[in-house]
């Protein structure tokens, strides 16, 4: 009986700990590697970098969507803001990179965007988001 109680307590503690632990943060080095593979064709990452097809991503984490000075080709960023994306966070970027179409459905009523990105595995998306969080002063 004591063994059963101890096992139950151990499981409860273990499950409780796991349930309250946040998802592991992405790997910045992997994120940089993948961002250079999948994002660099359309975006720049350095402070003061030029706009390409997409905006410069320096300082994206903590920024309101659609507010890069000098970039006026946003199609859905205003809808993101209207529907709850107040600022870009690592979690929101991970969600976006995991499935841009589903993200647009959720936050922009399914309106299309110039952003063309196939769905990424969540771990890879988290890695890229973690890298992007380092793009700041």
C-alpha cells in the first residue's frame, strides 16, 4: 500500500512539474542557420538593413506588426493587430512560422499575404524565433 501511495505521489509530482514547465526555448544557433536558409531571400536581419520583398527583421520581437519604417507593402499586419497580435513575441513567431496560413486564418480572417513559407516543424520554428529574439540593440 505504501509503495502504491509513493508511486502515485511521485507520478503526481512528476506530471505536475511537467505540466507547469514551459516549452523549451529554441536553439539560437540552429535558428540563425535556418533563418539564413529560409528567410534571407526576402528579409535582412542586421540593424539598419534594407527592405527587400519583406521588411528588415531587426528588432522584430517586441515590435507591433506592420511598423517597420520605410516598408509599406504590408497586406495583413493591420488585421493581426486588430485581432490580438499586439506585439511580435517568440511564441507568436513560432506559431506563425509553424503554419502561416493557419495564423492568417486566426488573426487576419484568412486574407492572403506576400509571405510564402511552407509549414515548419514546431522545433525549427522555435529555433528561428529564438534567433530573431536576438536581433536587437
